[in-house]
C-alpha cells in the first residue's frame, strides 16, 4: 500500500514540482480540475490538521497563499482562485496525507461548487446564533 504523497516526496513516484523546502512541497495535481490546479503538501505524513504540529499546518497554508499569489500574477492569469482542504472522507478526502488544493478559476471553467441547502430557506438569525455558540464553546 503506502502513501502516494509520501512516495512523491521521497522521489519514488513522479510529480511536477513547483516548490520544495524542509517542511513543505507543492506539485501539480495529476487530475487537474482547471489549468494550474496544484497541491501544497507538508513533508511530514498526517491525514488531518490535528495529526501534525500546528506550525507545519500554518506553513502549509502560508505556502499555499504565497503560491496562489504567484499563480494570479503568472501567465495563467486566472480570474480567481479557490483554496480547498478536504479533512475526512465525508469532506471528499481521497488521499489521506494532508494537502491544500490551489485551484485557478477561469470563469465558466466547468468546476462547480453546489449545495442542496441553497435550494432551501436559509436558517434564521436565532439558528445561526445557536450554531455560532456551539462553535464558540469549542474554540
Ligand atoms: P482530495 O480529494 O482532497 O484527497 O484530493 C486528492 C487529490 O490528489 C486529487 O485531486 C487527485 O487528483 C490528486 N492526486 C492523486 N494522486 C496523485 C498523484 N500521484 N500526483 C498528483 N496528484 C495526485
Ligand atoms: Zn504520506
């Protein structure tokens, strides 16, 4: 079995690298949803942010933001950028080695974000407040 991202980091599997330092790498996604779709990956293996030292997760996001800024000013000239992290199977995680997607957007590019809830009435202020309290108590 093994972890495909660990294999890439160890040079045992192919990748098109954008960045490498002591803690974080970035390489092109093998099935890009848009031109320039890339992944920012900590070298240390961990599936979820809680599995890794906070400074490594922070550095991963900082690197993703820095690369996203570069993508914006690059010849790719996207109209926008999505940053995306899937934490857990239910969130769509398929590779269980933490990674932040940097997804350049080009207007009508065929990558859709949708939710059934958008077809329903939104929660009222009281419900939003209750949910806010639940989260507030946990942080
Ligand atoms: P996620 O659903 O967030 O776990 O996404 C995993 C991502 O990893 C997908 O976008 C895949 O296309 C990408 N991926 C899987 N294997 C490779 C690989 N060998 N090299 C580059 N990207 C990969
Ligand atoms: Zn790994």
